[in-house]
C-alpha cells in the first residue's frame, strides 16, 4: 500500500524533531562554512610564498588569484541553484 503525501511529510518531519539531529546538522553546516572561508583565503595567505617559489611577476600572481575568484564566482551559483530547491 502506498503512503499518502501527508503521511510522507509527517514521517519526514519526525527526523527534524530530534534535537540531536538539529545540532548535528548545525555543526556540519558550520564546519562546511568555516572550511569554505579558509579555502577562499588560503591562496591570499600564501601568495608571497607562491610568488617566490614559482618566480611569478605581480601580473601573473594577479591573474592566478583572479582566476581563483572567477572560478568561485562562475561555479558557485550553478552548483548552489539545484541544492536550494525544495524536494
């Protein structure tokens, strides 16, 4: 026998009623956000070391950091769009 739509919604809501599941989700989202911030700042923190190691000019270093920013800018939205839609 197939469950009705309201039964499916009620069953799905029970998962969110558990306080430990809420805190686990919050912890995972906070960790993901922190790693995202760190990842975006990593090249900026190490740019002088990278510049010296690879013998880059200021122009080349600017293109490298600009390309990283453009990657996040171009690929962040298409990936984010399907994830934000309700199921």
